[in-house]
């Protein structure tokens, strides 16, 4: 890809580091918005052929009611656990992950279909949530450690970190630690 003067456009090479970092997200988007709806429609048609259209719709409605009840129950449980951990003076990492998984599971439960509902229920249930919590922790730690460790992009995928964030090697403006000190006294006019 070239600009009119024949010079290559920045980031326009297919083999550049930016293109390699976008491929997993592009694949995830294709799966989420193209493959999953096709799978959901196929499963709905198959279930509808086996048990009938009316029973399929009823099953979807009951599934949504069950999902709403689970989300409310487990969301409240995650919230209480997070408050208790904060009151104890600890960082609520596990509780935040649980809350995020309940929200993600609830989002999956809102979409019509049986396949996403199964994944949503697996994310919401306290029996299966620790497995997904471990996966989430691993993904986030790789993302954060990989960005900070001097890769092409910092945290958030931005070169050097988030926009406006101070760089670790940047000097603060003004005098250094041995700079001038202005001595004086505080006068209260009251």
C-alpha cells in the first residue's frame, strides 16, 4: 500500500506488528457476529423440529426467566462479597472478576438462543465460575504484563500506554529533588 508519492503508508504493511495484534480481535468479532448467529439459528431450527415451535419458544422464555433469576442472585452475592472484602481492607480482585463474569454471563443470557444461554449459565453458576475466573485472570495478566514489559503497545493497546498517562521514564516538570526550596510561614487572617 503506497501513498501517491510512492512511500508506504505507516502501519499499512500486512506483516506489521499492529496487524498481528488486531487479528485475534478481528477473529473474535467474526465468530461473535457471524458464526454464533448462524449456529444459534441452526440449533433453534433443530430444536424446533424435534419439540415443535411452540415448545421451543416456551423453552426460550423459561430459559430467560431462569437466567434473570440467576443473574440477580449471583450478582447480589458477588456484590456482597466485594463489599465485605473492601471493608476488610483487602483488594477485591476475585470478587471483581466474579462480578465481571456474572455481567458477561448475563449479557449472553439476554441474546436469544440456546448456545449463548449455555455459555452464560456456565459463567454465572458459582460451581463453574472459578474455571472461567482462572482463564480471565490469565488473559488479563498476559495483556497487562505484555503491555508494560516494553512491547510495541502499552496497557490498553496504545503505544506507550493509555493516552495522557505519564511515561515511567518521563521527568516531572520543575526543579528536581535538589531544586530550590522557598521558605516562609503560613499566616491565617482569621
